[in-house]
């Protein structure tokens, strides 16, 4: 059993047109996102990281590479860590046009994300595929920490499922760009900490580190 599993939301994307990225190729990190990713690497630097797994999307890979540059652990790609298929439905469209081009859908996503009639992959499916990867990696790496880099809703859904929270709370306290949600595996997975790049730069330092002792829900209105 891994010591800790760190779920990481990739850092800020270079996306000046504010498009829904989905699985479109490209979309590297912005200069600010690159600094965020470096801060994630510094934050996790003191931890005994033994494995880093990433979504295939470039924005996640670049974030994972910055973490790996600190730990010396190679980045491996897992296809099940990709973004929610919902984003492929809106892919390439500006976020501010979704309500016009897909009437009622963004409103439904914000109001009841766990039950959407217009997308084949439901939130529960996303939660289970990412949580399954986390469970498998926990078993595969019995010593040390595992880092998983994915996308906002994918990270949040897995976080909620693994800690026994309801998926209906998807939009509560969602992890921002570069956020690290640290879970302790066990019969019941427990959330240890939730950190963002603006917080303390080192794992375990107090500063503004938010410590979560109960399963919670994690800010932001759009998947990324």
C-alpha cells in the first residue's frame, strides 16, 4: 500500500482564446502555468515519490515532467487519466459560447453534474476510471508516494469517490490549477491535505496549507 497518493490538477494552460481543450492536441502550459508546475515539484520534493503517472494530454504531461525533474522518477502515461469526455463534446468552442451553441448544457453541468442526459460518459464513470487507476497504483507501489496528474473534474470526481463523498458536490472546493489533493489509502481513503501553488512551497510546512480531516468536496465553474 502506497504511503500517500497525490492527485494533481495540471497547471494553467496557454489558452488565450479560452477554448474548451478536451482531447485536442497541443495546449501547453502558460508561463504562469509553468511556474505553478515548478512550485508543485518543489512542494512534493521532500516526499518519497516512487511513481508519477499522467494523463496523455500535453498540459498534464508538462506538469508531470516538472514534478519529475525534482523527484528523478520517470513520467508514465495512463490513458484512463484523460479528461472527462464531456469536454470533447464542447471541444474547440470558447467557454463563453457554450450556452449559446449547446443550450442548457452548461447550466445542467453546473446544477446537476452527476446526471447529464447529453453525454455518454457520466460523472460516475469518470470517478470510477480514475479511482480505479489510483487503487491499482496503490497496490503496485507498496512503499513510497504515488503522483497522479490529471484534469480538474477527473481529479475531483476520483477524490469524492475514494473518500466516500457524493458526486453531486463536484463544484464545491474544486482543485485549481496545480492543486495537489493528498489521500492516504486504506480500507477507507482519507484526505490528508489540499494544497495550491499559492500556498506553502514545501510538503508538510504549515503556512496556509489547508488540512482536510473529513472527506469534502472541492472552486471553479468549468472543467479543464
